[in-house]
C-alpha cells in the first residue's frame, strides 16, 4: 500500500480533520455528515484507514493529527520520488 497516496475522498476527509484537529470523534461524525452526507460507520472506516497509515490517531475519542499537512505532503513527495 502506498502510505501517502490518498483517494479523492480520503484527501477531502484528511483536509477536514486538519482544519479542525484536535476534534472529538462525535463532532467529526457531525462534520462528515454535513460535508459528505456520511453515516457514522463510514466516517469511522475512513478514519481507521488514515490512522493505520500513521497520519491521524484516535486518542480516547479525540482525533489528532500525527502529521501536519506539510509533513504529509513532504512525505508523499519523497515516496513518489522513490
């Protein structure tokens, strides 16, 4: 799996998190419902994918960024070059 390659919706979801991080997971469910018309389960599935890649973490119900947007873009560039 390309750790730093995101699909279109993953990219939009990541942007939403970066805009609001740290954010309570319940609030993130609400934001995703408004922005993407997602159900709670869809949000958690997408969040799990991005957490497994080390970009975000769900720490006790609060979603935090493990990488800033700039760090992510830099890592994506390095991965592309390699």
